[in-house]
């Protein structure tokens, strides 16, 4: 991961981050609902749809420093969906969720025809790193990660010097320091970069698009 989500340690800060994260994607925060016993937060975000209507998302936020979010950590509660007059469920998690929890979400979705949108750490990271509109949010909530990422995000060139096609940021683990580092690569050199890491038995993650070729 390029962003260290453990930099956020307070559940209310995570809720505030989630609200700003969704607002930057065009949603409006229309109501804060409840604080769960485990610190989980709920609020309602609305998106404009055709003919002046709105689509209301019941948003659940979960902050975890490690592990996963499982059946005991959250649920898609169709009763709450009706109580708050919402059309779909949205989940914003700082960690991955278990397959069991995901399956339970899809069962409720099938039974209620409700919408379902899930942001885990990986999806959130892709949005934050891949769009300059979110850079201020990284700087505000993940300042240490921003210090590491800022030089790479603000340069349009590729490390190979060719900069052909799209530019990506590829996270990998330094085998000596065990720290997460990053490598800029492009459509020209991407395969050779990943091949080199594989040959050196270096663990790497999913490349994130940071500069799209507009031509």
C-alpha cells in the first residue's frame, strides 16, 4: 500500500475523512445518523440522479488498524435502510473485508434490490493517488504518506525517461528495510519493471494510474 491508513487513529476522524472523500466525488452529506458501540459511524450521502431526483446512500464507516472487517464488525441492515429512507448501502473501510461479510452484503442486495458500493483501503488508495483533486485530502489525513508520495505525484515524467502512454505508481516492499517504496513506470517500461521485481523476488502491489495519456 502506498498510503498508510493507520495514520488515522480516531474513529471520528475516519468518519470526517469518509465524508470529505465522498463529497469530492460529487455526493452531498445530508444527515449524520448514529455512532455504533464499536465506534462505527453512519451517515447519509445523496447523489443527484435524473429528473431532479436523489439517490440516498446509507454509509457505514469502519476504522481498523489491522486485520479485516468481518461478520461481527458490520452488516447491511435493511431495516435501517427503510428507517432512514435510503436506496442503497455504502461501506467505507480502512481495511479489507472478509468474504463472509461480502457474501452477506450481496444476499441483502439480492433480497432488497438495494444498491451496494464498497470502498476498502485498496479502492480508496486508488482514488486518492490517481486524482489530483484528492491530494489535499492525502496531505490532511495522511501527512507522512504524503511526504513520501508528493515528489512522485507531482512529476509527469517516467523514471525510465521515455514516458510513453500512461504513467503509473507501483508500490513495492524494499527487502532490506521492509518499507513500502514506489516506482514510477509507464506503458513502455511497466512490464520490464514488474519482471525485474519478480526476478529479484521483491513483493509489489497493484500499479495505480497517476497521469493518463490524453492523446
